[in-house]
């Protein structure tokens, strides 16, 4: 006689996983900023987080990287796993930012602005 059915275990397992995550069962996310010759790479590692759960949001000069847990993609309820926010300096070209998941890390690549452009005089209009 089975006291616990296989269906019960399948249905309760995601809730237990969520409770474990909320209770601190996820590895602490680490963020590292690497300055390179052509720009900056923000590296975020959270070993137990799948690439689909990462989000990168750029609002003005503020970059936010966060991850959330959802049992399935259709779920309306999400549990936050971590969130990191950075104020970005003016010497970065935010129009060319991109993000890629490589290995077990999220890499947000932000190139430097082209400062080699020559100064130009602005024409003054008369009305």
C-alpha cells in the first residue's frame, strides 16, 4: 500500500523547491566588474539559476540585474532570487550594451564611448 502517490510527489516537489529557495537554498550570486580595453564586462554568477530566470534592465544610467524563480513560464507569481544595481558612469556607450549567458555566468558587455571624435562647433540659429 502506497501512502504517498507519485502524482502527489510530482505536485508537491516544485513547492518544496520554492520553499527551499526562499529559505536560502540557492547559492549566493556574485558580481564582478572587469575593465577591458574596449569596455566593461559585468559578470554575474549564480550557479543554481537557469539562464531563463535572469533579467537585465537599463533605466537611464542605472543597470539592474536580477533573477526570479517561477515554477513554470506561465506562472504569475515569482519569487525574487537576487537583485544587483549599478550606477553606470558617463564614459560608457549604453546604446551598444548586450548580455550573453556563457558557461555558468551572465556577461553584460558595455563598450566605452568613442572619445576620439573631434570637437565640432554648433551653428547658432537666429530667429
